[in-house]
C-alpha cells in the first residue's frame, strides 16, 4: 500500500517527509495511511522567508487590501471544499462535522474579511479609541495606534479541527499584516496540508505569508523574539510545556493559549420536564456529546441540573442517545463518527474510568470491545455523580470524546459554584426562560468563562449552539482554558499588533493616523466640499459657513411643525426653573437642521446620502438672538466599494460668543 507523503512548505518549497518521519493511521480502519515529519525543519530559513518576504509584502497592503485577499481566499476554498470533505472522512469526521470544521473555517474567514472592511480603515495604522486631550490648550494630545508586529505568527493547532483551527487564526493574523507558520497536529495534518496547498496555489496572498510545518517544529521556538507570536491550541499539558520554553519567557514572546476546558451546562430551576427549555437542553447536550465524537474543546463535559430533575434528565438523555447512529462517517445515516485514533480512544476510556471512580456509569460502557472495522469508534458514555462537591475528577479530568457527567444542584448559587469548579472554561451554557436566573448565573460565572450561552424558547430557533465559537465574539477562557482570547472581530486581530501611545501635536497625530484631529491644520479646497468627489477631498479640508441668527419665530415654527413642544422650548418661566437652561431655548434638532441648511450644497453632486451622525453632543444652550455658524471638516475617508466611499466629517456648531454649541461626526457616502 502506498502511503501518502504529507509535505511541508518551508521557505518557499514543498518538502517531503524525511529523517524521523511518523506514520498516521486512518481513524476508520486503523491502517497506516500517511507519513509525516522532517528531521529538524530549517527554522532559520523559515523565519527569514517570513520576515523578509511575507512580512514586508503584507505590511505594504492596507487592512482593506488584506481583507479583500481573505475574502478571495475564502471563496477559492469554498469552490474546492469537496476535496477537503473527502480527505476529512479519514479523521473520523461526519458530513455534519465537516460543516463545522471546513464550512465553519471558510465562514470565519469571510466574517473576518468583512470586519476588516467595515471596522478597520483602508490604511496601515489602526486607531484604537478616540484622541485623548492631554493639555489645557489642546496643543498636546494622545492617540493609541496599533501596527503589525514585525515577526512571525507561529500557529500550533489541535487535531480536532484541521481546517477551522487553522483558518480562524490565519485570518486575523493576515488581516493584522503578520506572516504565519502553521504547525497542524500530526494526526490530522493531511487535511490541513491540502487546505494550505489550495491557499498557496491560489497565489492570492503575497509570497512568504504562509508556511506549513507538518511534524515537529525543530528549534523554531528557540529562535523567536518579542516581535513574534505563538498561538497554541491543544491540551493544558502541552501548553504548559511550550509556554515555559526558556527562550519564550526570556524574550516575553506573546503566547496565546487555547487549552482544554471542562465546560458546563446548567439546566435552570424553571426548566423542569415538560418545558421547552428541558427539551432544548436534551437536544443540545446530545449534540454536544456526539458532534466530532465529543472531540470538541467547547463540548459539554459537565451537566448541572436541579436535584429533583436529574433522574428525568438522565432518562431523557439516554433515550436521545439511543437514537445516535455511530459508524462509517461516509454513510448518510451516520450521526457520529470515530475518534481520531486508537490511542485517543484508549485515552478517553482511561479518563472516563478516572471520572467513574467518583461517579456511576448510567449510559454506555467503559470497557467496550474493539470495533470490528479496526476504527477508533467509541459509543457515548454518560456518568452521574452523586456528590459533585467532594468528587474532583469530573471537574479536572478532560475525557476528550463522547463523555459527559450529570450532577445535581440544590440552588442556583450551588450550580454556579459547581460550574466554576472547572477552574476557568471556554463556555458555560444555561437553559432558562427566567431572566433573573440568567442574570444571577452571569454575575456568578462570567469571571470563570470566556463565553456564556443562554438558550430558551425565544432564541432557540436562531441560536448558534453551545459549542460554536463565533468570529464576532471572543473565543477563549481564563485559567484552565488557557487565559487566551481569539476571534471577537477586531479584538482577535490586535493580538498580532503592537498598541502604542502616540503623544504630540494635533498635526502630528492627524498625519500619523490619517484622521483629522481638532486643532490640526485646516485646508481650503478649490470648491465647496460637497462638490468634490471622494478621491479629491483632502483630510482637513474645511468649510466655514456664515452665521444664521435664531429667532423666537424659528423656535415656534419648528415646535409646531415637528410636534416637539417640550416646555423648555415653549415656556420661558418653566425653562428657567430647569437647572440647564437660562430660559426658553432652541431645540437641539433645530440646530442640527439649521446646520445642514448652512453647510450643504443643494445641487446634485458627489454626495450621495447622509448615512448618520456619531458622537453627537449638545454643549451650550442656544436662545433666540444667538447666531449659529458651522465648521465642516473632512475627518476620515473609508472606501466602501468601487463606486463610493464613506466620508466622516467633523462638524462644530458655534455661536457668536465663540462657544461651541454642538459637536458631532457626520457620515456621508460620496461618489469616488
Ligand atoms: P496536544 O496533544 O496538546 O497537541 C496540540 C498541538 O501541539 C499539536 O499540534 C501538537 O503536535 C503540538 N505539540 C505537542 N508537543 C509539542 C512540542 N513539544 N513542540 C511543538 N509542538 C508540540 O492536543 P491535541 O491532542 O492535538 O488536541 C486536543 C486538545 O486540544 C484537547 O485537550 C482540547 O480540549 C484542546 N483544544 C482546545 C481548543 C480551544 O480552542 N481551546 C480547540 C481545540 C482543541 P503533534 O500532533 O505533532 O504532537
């Protein structure tokens, strides 16, 4: 039988296994199917390739360029995913599992691409938060900026999600502008390798952006420095070993860890048998135990239910698990595939036995015979722990397979305390329709969890599930779960960037951030800014309008026209009794409307639409007789597509005394 040779992509070349190559076995038959690993991959060459080719090329692109590349890459993979499905069956994964790993990975990349276009500028500098005024006169200000680290992102991934696990880290790193070295887990690296080959064949990313090391990393970790990032996913044991690599500690190399986690699911006191929440709980727990044959870092390991409900719950879960069809994942009827390997099956059974030393087996078998196919199949095992306060294995031992333990609680504080015994988890779910229960659990358990997922009859139809990390939301968890944080939109990108406090004059801040700052130089354009196309407008280009005096008649007319006859605009004596007003004042919305009347250019032109206002503040009341004038300045420009882009205008309304009446950002879409 010919063994598949899993190549690595190192310093621009595909290299076959050599030296101390290892064998990979099919999860479905136990037969050897591939060979992987190189004796001492050339770490120096890899780092050089990434730092001299990939890094500079990525950094030359803007966030929008990188986001567009990620989108193109995701669509490229989308067209080729059947090949990944075909390969992935041998890891034991079913068609449903592929949706999470392969489609989920591609979907994550698409979301990150969209976040890059929507939430990041078309620039190389990301501005983190608003400008801080650091001086009385405003000539010295501060701004946090983020720029990509100059090293390489080393991604060490777990075996269970060979595609999602790679893409969910690759997308934020590339978006940040950092080249990546991917080190997949050996057991499923042939799937990752096929995906990396598709990425490289597409030539969408600049050369040097992605490398792949299948097998050992050699001395790579010993060569990293403070400009590099290690992002690890795997067991707590391996994380502990790798994060204590002396060179990583000596150089304070960023180490993001996503470890194993004893995730909990709490059945609320209101979710008694017969309620929709009870049924939802049974369905979700079954799905969590069987998806990826339980090899999911977020899977429900501990089921925490009211004391009086545990028997009914175990009976319902057992009935539900009876309907699981375990077998060849290529068969349409199969609902649960195999574990990754015989060794993993042995490990899960050993860990389940350890938990069972302090619990009862209520479903399944701790000593099942080997599967006749030779595959690493293992049917679900449900345990019940009568005394979860004194037992500890269920709170500390991760059986990374289709194993979960039920335990009872006396009251909600007890449920939260049991959940928190996991020592820090990726996720806890709560099935309740009672908002007070939800609040109590959130306050008690949030500090121990990266995510808390609530499910009830209201959200069930659209809810994404206990076990699904979402690219928009943080994935990670404190303590036992590793203390890492991935994803979460732009939050995930910032792991690969350095945040720097920039302090200086408004002009310097505006030049660095490509965002106009109050106090920075203003420019006068050759025409009214509304007559200038997106590409022609300069940051800082400003229009100063003539003044318009507000009359009592204006206030009356506006009040009756809009129906806003609030006493502060209509009744001088009543307004005077209000601590904020000197007497009858103009409506804030009147001021905004008059401001628009002062600054717009009415003719058809490049301004296509007003899409909103941000950061609006009314600062000083305006009374009849005050004269209002406007300063309109181009603050920031963000292209949206090939036809138009968003212009953010800084608008300041002042009155004749020079005092600022209102300030806001106006957003318009302008033709390119
Ligand atoms: P693992 O045995 O800890 O391995 C994780 C990764 O570390 C693999 O790529 C492995 O490569 C690599 N590795 C091990 N020793 C290494 C060394 N000395 N130098 C460099 N790399 C080394 O974990 P696993 O069995 O693959 O995955 C299962 C575990 O991952 C479970 O505990 C699960 O909970 C956890 N997990 C967590 C998350 C999360 O997001 N928090 C997600 C998925 C999985 P080799 O395969 O070549 O040894």
